[in-house]
C-alpha cells in the first residue's frame, strides 16, 4: 500500500497551535528523560501576545501531516534584535533561526528543515543558526552529550536521532554550550575557601540576598547587570523590559531570596548569581505525559513550590559588569556568591547536586570558575550554522 503524501502547512489558528504543542508531548512520551512542561506554559511560549519574544520577532510554525495525522513540526523565526547585533558576535544581519523540530522520520525532518529554510529565504535571510527554541534566552542548541539524564529546570532535551539528520543537511557546529554539575555537599577546594574568606574581610564587598518586598527593583538591577555583562558574548540579544517582566512573573514562584545574590562593591551592584530549585524533578513526577497534572498533582506541585525540599539546584544566570570582568575581584565575587548559595542549598533545601550553565565553550573565565570548584561538564548543546 502506497504511503500517504506528506503535507506541510503553516500553523494559522489556535487549534493548530495546540496540535503543534501536543505533538511535542506525544512524540517524547516514551523517553524516560523527557520532562513535560506545564501545557499552559508550553502553549504560551508559542503564542503571540503571551510570549514577548514575538514583540520583536517574526515567526512561523509548521506542521507536517500524512493522511491527516501530524507526523512532525518545526518553527522558523527571525529576531529583529538579533539582526541588529554585530556579525562577529554570532547573530547579525541576515541571520534567521529554526527550532522545535520533532519527528520520528528522517525524510520528514529533511522536508521540515527545507520548509523552514525556504521561509527564512523568503524573509530575506542569508544564514541560519539552529536549533533555537525560540530565542537564545529560552532553549538554544541541540543536546549532543548528556541525554542519558533528565535536564534541569529551563534546559532542553531531545532525541539523539536529530544530530545526524541535521548535520546531514549541511549544518556545521557554530558554538557549543556546556552545563557543569557538582556535588554541592562537598566543601570547595582550600584555595577557593581562602578566596572567599579574604572577600569576607573586605569591607567594600557586600553579598546580599534579593528582597521579595523589593522584587521588581532587584529584578531590574539583575537584568541591567545581565545586559551589560553579556553584551559582548557570542549570540547575545538584549533582554527587553517586557521579557524581563514576563520572565520575572514566570520564575517568581521559584524565587527563594537566599538562592539569588547580588554583589555590591562600594555600595554599587556589580554582579549577581541566580539559582533556582530544580522544578523539573517534581514536574517529571506530577505533570503526566502531556503537561496536565491531576488535582493531586497540582497540590503536590503547590506544596513543593512553597517548600522545595529536597531540591537540587541550577544556576542559569550570573554576570559581572564589564569594567570588572577579567579582574581578580570578579572571580572573588563569583566564588563568594557560589559558596553562600551552596551553603543555603544544602542546609535549607537538602540539595545534593548543583548545575551551572549554560556556558559558552570559549568563555574562558566562566569555564575556569566552574573547573576551580571541581565541577565537570555533564551536558553539551550545539548550535549549528548554514548559509542559505
């Protein structure tokens, strides 16, 4: 019997957008390391008017069907803020992206990637960086190492089948992103302890917790440092005020003041470190296979958010203002924040495992800090490039 014709169509309404999201759950349902996000959050990610990414991006979702059944999906998108970045920093004029690729069939993957490329060409793009779901601040890169364990909160996971399919379409690695894991129950090496102790004697240094009563103020401080600290990094795209507000609202249930620190020097905020309890651990247990917790699951999730114990920890973001980067003070502030958060994670949240990242493969300063505290690379994500 002849196989039904493959038909790829753009997503044009809410029902199709829901089919796009639901296919992601269905195809990953049997992967023991896949963590289903809450369906409402996942749907909002791909919905203009809810995710502020769409305020500065053009995006088209596509569904592949055979005989009326969905057999694949992909997104194609162009971030206007990325187009304005210097080309030597990875993005720049003519650079588009695709992401959210899901299918079980190599031929379908090839057709979906070609469809995304054609859409990008039609929008005037001359180069593609992928996969990117959706922005560099969300889930960039293809997981190529560490897929034998579940991702921590805010990190992506994908089947290993995609790597040869993507590379076979003429894509070459442009950048690797690393995450590092460590046993946080162990004290840091003596040298790091001495650096921390020295900083504690310096009256010009203050490491403080964020204040929930001044949450908006501290979010603004953190994002101001972030945009300054990361502005020269490969792949950097500015974080907009709308994205700041959206992300702060999304993350506020996970915010614990003792896990997010701001470093002040002579009274001025100059660095920060954000640490989040690993929500994925409880999501994997209560969200079911389609991101829809049962009534009991919702109760368990609410109780865990109120008191995340035991909870492993992830450091998704940290930064030091550019004038201090590459200085001894920058490393000292980083080690102090890491150590204070490590102590709180173990004593107050029963944490045993920590993860730092992602970190660019050529970010020598951050990689050196991660290695100095005896952490090791546990996952690698690759962003690929191809001329159009």
